């Protein structure tokens, strides 16, 4: 099991997650993912990214996207294996606002 805090950098997940917000992610054995989940992933090209799951194929690979239409698209990110996921976002901390469970 792994609990991690990550700082949001950039606007790819705006308006839900903004630059300099923080998210808490959690990874546990046997974790299941659903379309719409927000995950933190170690991408081979983009390094650590925070994205929303857009689709899951029959092999269990994840297609990811940012919430901001101007963000890096799924076609650039590519299908990602689940073992690259560092954790599912479970908590969102925005500066000067109360913490809230992830949406």
C-alpha cells in the first residue's frame, strides 16, 4: 500500500484541479480502476502526471485525458498499463480552501 501527496503543476486538470493544488493518492494491492477515476501515473515520456481515466480496454490498459480541453490529449499519452499508476486520487487540497474528497 502506498499513500502519497503530489503537487498539481499546470492547468491540464483545470477547472477541478489547478496549478499549485495538492492531491493525495492511494495505491493498494488489488486496486480496481473505473472510467472517471483520477490517477497519478509515472509516464515514460511525461514523467509524473495527474489525469482522468477516459477508457479501459480489454487488456486493462488505461486511456487518460486532462479535464482541460487544451491539455495533452489521449492520443499523445497513449494507452498505459496499470502498473504505472502510482495511485488513485482520494483527496484534493486547494490553497486557501478546505480540503475535500476527490471528484
